[in-house]
C-alpha cells in the first residue's frame, strides 16, 4: 500500500508548514486527488489514521476533494470531462487530447491552531 508512504510524505510537508507558522497543532488537511493519480482515496484515509500518530496532525481531519478528469481537444479546442481509458473530446470525438486535470495529488490547505 503506497498510500502510507504518500501520507508520510504529506505529513512531512504539513509539519514543515506548521513549524514555519508556529502552529500548536493541525486540525484539518485538505488534499485534491484525481482518478489518474494512482492513489485510492479510501486507502489514503486509512493510511492517514496510522501515519498521523505521534505527529503535530495527530488529531487532524483529512478531507479529500476528488478532481474530475478533464481534457482539451487538440483538434477543436473544446475542454470537457472525460473518463479514465476514454480521453476523447466530448464535442468532436477526436482522441488527440491533452490532459488538463485528473492526475493530481495536491496538498490544498492546512488548518491549524497557534
């Protein structure tokens, strides 16, 4: 389960932010996860429960915002939502598209008490 390593890396980043901001503890962490990121949100949530133990985020809540897969058509320029393994333009049906979103795993925000 690589979600545990993802959580540990995220908590290192959160810890650095909390230290820089002189936070007493972290109360909420919000992440954005795309379906093509290779991370399963449910497994990430489970791993977070384990990884946060003994950290400044020990009591923190992890919120996951799932991001849609969006593509831009290189032929007609349209932007639209797509499905995994079906990254075609919803307007003209062309398969020459560029991924705009859906593969991200981003730390969106950290809330804390001072």
